[in-house]
């Protein structure tokens, strides 16, 4: 199995946003900054997963309007990067959306008319995620109402083409790839486990925006829908990663960044951040 981190744009964002309600004196030393408004690099994009007889994308970035976002470098380059890797749009046969925030589902369509970017792909979205973004409830929160204006037409396009696969609970896609529910950031947020040859990678979506989130589970970004559920999902996924000696990857981590988890002799969680990965795009 091969997992490749692919960017659809890179920006600098204020550190403070990612540690909502936490005193800066607590998180600044861990992040390595002395000013809470110090920006750090945030990647937007997803992952290409191959090796099980399928071509799978986990998240689809900002999309064709990424260039309109201020301060974004390399905006909207996900399809071009796939082409450099030898993957054409018609080759992608599975898309897993960890959730439907605008920076994750953008390339489900390639234009304002709703033309599918990946016409042969089955798009997997958790039932709770579909239900939430198509409900009246989402309109009660201004920021989510704005997200919904991007998610709804993409869902309509995928559904109209007969390409949406909504599901509940854990879902194996192959012997090597399994979708794991990790709600909290959004109601139907999921992660993806890739396991092969004794090695495991966990693609955790927005369960973590910075590697330090995997050690401090209660440090959450402002935008989390249900902070209590986010905390529980982090605890469960990091425990799974530690027990399997897994590597955690997240789309917002700078490329290349991976976090290896295991346990010390006393059973305590132990993390190691790596930025020397052999392959990233």
C-alpha cells in the first residue's frame, strides 16, 4: 500500500485559532512560539491511497475556486499533482470524505455547473454527515451556513450522478482500507485506516490540525461542532494508533509530516514527529 499526501494549497494561519479556550502560556511552549498570533503553515488537500486494486482519494481539497482565497499558495493544484503522479480523473474509483467542510470536498466538482471532477468515483460520506449538511439545523450557525452553501451543491451533483454511498458505522472498503467513525469536528466526521504488511497508517482528517493535538487531546480548534465528541474521538484514535504502532497523517499537517505513536514500558502514549518522509507531493 502507498499513501501520498497531496496539497491543494498552503497558507499561514494564526496559531491562536487552533487552541480555543486554552491559555497561550500552556500551548505556546509546546508549539515553539512566543507570540500567540504567530502564524504556522497549514496545508489544504488530501491523500491518494493505492495498492489494493483501487485508486482512492481521502478528501478533495478546496476545489476549482481555491485561487480566490487570500494568501493561498499553490491553490487548486490537486488535479495537476495527481496527473504528475500518473493518475487521471477517470482513474479514481473511490473518494472518502472525512467530512464536508469546504476545504475538504471542493474537487468533488470541477466547475460551477456541478460537473464531477472524478466521474468514475464512488463517494463515501457518513450518513450523519449527509443528514447534517442537508438539514435546517446547519443554518442556525452562521459559519456552518456558509459551509453548507459549498457542501450542498456538491452533494447534489454526486447524488444526481448516482455516485453517493452513504453509510453508518465502520466500513471496510477492502482488506487494507477501513473507514472509522470519528465524530466531533462535524457530526459525521470519519478517519481512514490503511493497514498492510504489519504497518498501519491512520488518515485522521480534522481530528488533528497540528501534531501537538495528538498529545493534548483537549486542545481543540474553534470550529469543532461537538468538543466532547472530538475529545473522545482523539482519545480512541490515538489509543488505536499506539496499540498498533501506527503512523498518523492529517491533511492540514505541513508536507511532509507524520506522527508515529506507540507506548513506553509503563504503557503511556508516546509520539514522535517525522518530517523526513521519502515521498510526498
